[in-house]
């Protein structure tokens, strides 16, 4: 996902003290970690509560047993920050890596994102935005432990060194656990301690096994769906079959007759069946008799929407980027290329379906869920219940996939669960089936794009006219006023309006139309880049072939002034064996794209397979990826994210689509909303560019160029130019 700086009401800054001040008998020291808001002012009573624990700041605590617990301000949903952020603290703390533990932090202003000023996870920002803050937290804790050791040893602090969780001076040694109580009594450093130089790193930049791996393998990791306690009910909600519909009336008689069903209540999103367990709730929901007012969107149809988008494309839109006289330049071009590209709505379809457990009691609310948007969830729950945000406690669980779906501006699944628990008057876990989410959730928007490109006698672009038509994911949300400027949602045009292929031209224009359709849309892994990289890199491939040039050589010419693009492109060309002969029936395609401050180049090797009903399908046999993300804190983690993003992108490139007919989503689960399956995954090779460039993200960028690399390979193999997703051969 991608959002800009927001000005939102923050939860109480003092909630951190309530949640963590006395964990393990430790003390919260009141000082500011650079990049964070002030999170505590230690009260005298708390200052007296020094014991075996040590909590030097909001981001870690040291136990008497030598464990170092890192509090994760972001949500772990498979992207690896459970390990990556812990590495930052462990490096500066000189901790014993075998003693590191991690917990999701409570919802609190102390953990607000350093860019977005709210607690959230998204935009492939977690590592690079926390790089200084988490290292400073570790360095500050180390300084206090060193000071405590100096007092204990009777030596100046500069004579104390640390390694693997131990302070050493001469022949004297003390573990961090032994020093914790004394360190907790010391005042905060007057100035921020100096951070290590890169040459002295022993953890950062080294491939490190994931800390959450054993938790997940053994089943100790707790996801939202795992939450269970005495008295907890389960709810399933019947929602309108058409977006914007509402309940006119309902008959709950048959539902209430199902053994285990305890109540049926109406909530703003529909009708909730509350039961002892999921199966009873689902059976009851399926037996509800509901008379729906389908509202204004009952006629939604994907085909009709595309025709409306095509009509809009013929008109002038909001200008996202322009220079010179594009019409005049097109008229003077040696040749012109015209093309239309289309991409469908996409569901997020995470492996763990949406769920949220809510307990409302004594003027307080507790929420257990996998969320990417703690601040928004806390704020909305408080509004529904008429309490202050600091009365809402959120337990962030492991997320069984997010991809943006668990970061909705409306907090839809959390909002609904709070309404259900409020109406039920008892703790309730509200569970969505995957069918519920695919048919009634949020979607990556459908887009139609048209381009007219003029080239010179050598086939190099001299004029570029481009129009995009599709929904804004920001329009109509609380973020609209901050993020939509002059009719332009930057996430709609990212990767096009700022493309190095277009921005360098003295004659170009990019227009945007953002129609409102009634279909809820949301960021989806790699956001606007997920469709714009497909279009741009396919167009560049078209231009290369029209010019009779090798696609890699052609890109090198166009990107000659963009060294990080070139570094990734050159590395992937080398590692993929670009230009070498392939077996008969195989071909390669290339794509290179910048997103989330990282530069990705990919080469797909493809072949054809025979389909059961006749004709041919696409098989991706090998996929080679090069990434320049600046410093790779955990190279293994970066490689894993490239592999994840590629497989995620391949599912969308080859199979996935959400379609509408008579207002209803036609797909429902993995059998008809296809994702990539295990036996379809290609051999993937990932190579990291050695780079001193600015740090970027890794969670999303790997997905963006995937479809283009495959489509370009298919053209090389079949001479069919595939301009629509999912890719289908004629």
C-alpha cells in the first residue's frame, strides 16, 4: 500500500506506560527516541518500581534472564520484519542473537510510523523508515547498560566493551540480565549515542534465519483465527450481494433453530448470526431469509464498465504530467505506435480469511486481530462505542497474509466486528469466509490505458500521449484531501507519470480519469505499479521490436541516464543468460521497473502447455530477478520477498480476475479466483545488486514487473502481443 503524511487524532501518549511500564518489573525511562514522538513521562511511583527488568525505551526490554525482547511497531504478515527490525536493535545493542525475542507492540502513539504519523504497516516502508529509529533504540539501551557496568566494575565507561549480550572490562564480565536492574535506575543519555559505522556491523547485511520460522513451524505463532477464550462466541455476517445494498427485512426463524446458534442481530453491514462455533454460525447465516434493497449498483457489469472507461479515454482528463506540444510532436514523428491495455479487478485473497475478536466490558474494548492499521482501528472502535481511543486495546496477531487488505481506511472488518460485539453484549469473533471476502471485500481497481507514442527514424520515443481510466483507491476515503491533488491520485499514475521513459521527453502528456463506480477499491500489493509496470514495460517491448532492436539493448539506450535501473537490468541480463540460445519451444522476456524506491529487473523464461479443452496455456519455467534496494539488511529476507512477490504476481498475470454481472461478483474462492499453485511455481533466482544507493522496500516491488516479463516472453515465443490481464493466448 502507499499513503502520504496524515494528520489524524492520535491515541494517548501515556498509554505506553499503562501497557509496558512494569513488564517484567522494568522501568520506562522518559526520553525521546529520534524519529518518534515522546511516549512517556515516568511517574515517581513507576520510577520506584525498579527490579530485574529493564525497559530503556518503547522498542525493547532486557530481562533478568538475558533475553532481549524487541517490540515490533509494525505488523508481521510474512514480509520478514519480525527478523529485520530485530536485527537493527541487536546490532547496536551488541546483543546475543540467540537471546532475541520479538512481540507485536501495543497500539500506541509511541509506535507511529515515522512518515505517516499513525501506527500502520504498508508501502514497503517498514525497514528503511525504521533503520535509524530502531538502531538508536538499541544504541541507547547499550549506553545505559555500559554505564551500569562501569559503575559495577569501578572503571570509566569508555573502558567497557560489549559483545553478544555481555559487558566486559579487563577480566570483569557481566551479562545484560545481570546489569538490567542497575541500568533501569540510570537517567537517559544527554545526547543520542553514536551509531556504529557500517564496517563494524556483525549482524546488519548478513543473511539471517527468520525468528518467526520456528514459531510458525511448531504452531506456537498465534494468528487472529487462533484466538479463543472462555465465553467467546463466533459470528458470521450475511452481507448484501451487491455493494451499496441494505437490509429491508429478515426472518431469523430457521437460523435460530440451528443447534449452537445463540442470537441473530442486525448490524450496519448486514445480519450477524452468533453461535458457539463457526459451523453453527455459518449454517445459521445460510438459512437466513433476507429481503434486500440492492441499491444503485445492481446493474454493475464488467463489460459495460470497460466500454464506459473507453468512452472516457477519448476525452480530456486531469493532467498528471505534461511538457511541450505532444500533438504537434506526434504529427512530426517518423512512426507512431497506438495500443490499448486492460487489467481487471483483483481480490487480495490472503490465505488466512479476515477475522476479528472483540470484547467490550466495563467501558473498555479489547480487540484481537491481524491488522495493518492499528491507529485507524483504534479510532473507529472508540467512535462506535462512544469511548476514548485509549480505552481500546489492540492485540496485533500474526497476519496470515495482508497484501493491503488488512489496511482499509474504513477499518471495515474491525468496524463490523465491533458492531457485532456491541449488539451481542458478549465477546465475539467475527469470521469472514474466503467467499465472503472475494465477493464482498475490497479490490485492486480495473484499469484501461491507451497510449500513442511517436518515434524517430531509429525507433526512439520523441512524443508520448497516455491516458489512464480507473478508480482512485484514495477517492472517498479519509485520506482524499491530503492525497488527491488537482484530480490526481498519485497512486493511480505511479510508474507512468514519473516513468523515466516519459519524464525525459520534451513532448508528453499523461491524463487520468477516476470514475466512481460503487465498487470498493483498495491498495493491492505494489498498488498502481501492479498494472502500470505491465503497461509501460509491455509498451517498451513493443517499441523495441518495432525498431528491430534487442529488448535489453533498447532499454539500455533509453535508461542510459538512470544508473540504478541499468545496474539491475545488466545484472539480470547476465544472470539469466540473455542472448544465449534456449531449447526449442522456450523464450525469454524482460522488464525493469522502479517502485517503492527499489529497482527491479526480471527475465521470464516461458513455454507452452496443452490445455485439457484444447489450445495452449502459458508455462513459466524460470524466473530471474535482480534488485537494487540499497542496503539489504537481511539479504535472505530480500530474496524471500522477491520470490514471494514473483509468485504472487504470476498468479495475477496468468489467472486472477474479479468480474461483475448484475451487480454481483462472479468469483468466490481459489477454484475460480485462481492463484498460482505449487506445481506451477517456476525456478526462481534472485540476485541483489551491490549498491550504495538510497534504501528502498522489498515487500511489494517484486510483483510489479512480473506480468510484463511474462507477456514479453510470450511475444518472443508466439509473436502474439498480449495486452490484457490475465494473459490468454488466442
